[in-house]
C-alpha cells in the first residue's frame, strides 16, 4: 500500500487497513512527519512575524516591554505548531467517532485514530509549496511588516482548499471502514467535518492580513 493507493483507491486502501488490523504506528508516523514539517515552516516564519508584530504593536502605542513579550511568544510557534498537529489528529478522530455514533458506527476509537492519521498525508504532499510560501512570506514580512501577509491570501487558500478536498475523501472512506458505515452515512459524517473546517478556513481568510 502506498500514497498512490490513497489517491486512486482510498476505499480499498482503508478496507485493507482495517481488515488486516494494521498497527497504529503506521498512521502515527504520518502524523509525526507532518508535525516535524510544520515545525520547519514555523521556524522560518516566526522570527520575521515576531519582529513585524513588535513593530505593529509599538506603532499602536503599546509599551515596548509588553510588545516585546507578546512578540516573543510568537516564537513559541516552533514548539506549539507540531503539538497542534498531534492535538488536531486526536480532535478530528474524536469528531469523526462522535458523528459516526449518530449513524450507529460500531468500530473502535483506535481504528478511527488509525484512519484519521492518514488524512495528514495531503499536508505532507503540499509541504514543498507551503515551504516556498513560508520563505517568501518571511521575506515580505521583513520588508512590509504585517501588511505583507495580504499578498499570500490566494496562494494559501488554494492550497488549504486542495488539502481539505483530499481529506474529505480520506475521512469518508476511512470512517466508512473504521466504523462500519454505509457509503451514504460516511459521506455525511465527512461532509460535516469538512464544512466545519471550511468555515474556519474562510474565517481565517477574511481576517488574514487585516493589520493596518
């Protein structure tokens, strides 16, 4: 089984994954790789973002000491970013598990964790694009400050939507086999989660780059 199976035959991939009772370590590896890559991205953007926020807060009349403390906290994203990935894996699994219970899902939570872990593969696939954006964003932040974030709205949104669309399919077929759901019920469960995350993406798009 490979990433190509997830792309061309996710239904069969997850069916075999559950039937063969594969260990959770396979999926956990995917999550850990994603967490590591997110830390790399954060390490690139956080220094420039921290400086930009400091300058912005000072321009708004905040004391230098407080502004420095707030700006310094941004650098914690290098640590918090991978932790967020792991927490989001657990939360996504819990949401899928809870929603599937409405449709009398019968699989274990461990199986839900297994299949949900693979939904981070799209993030790994698009990492080169996110890395490029992070590098460019850091450069623009150094020159233009927080207003420069506006330049990356469209690119970041396109990537996020592409990832979310792929994840929708992975959640659908994953929860279908992990919780023994019908194709219809699995689609509904995945659609609810996707709609929720889409709303969060749109909210972030609206409020991203609004510093003046």
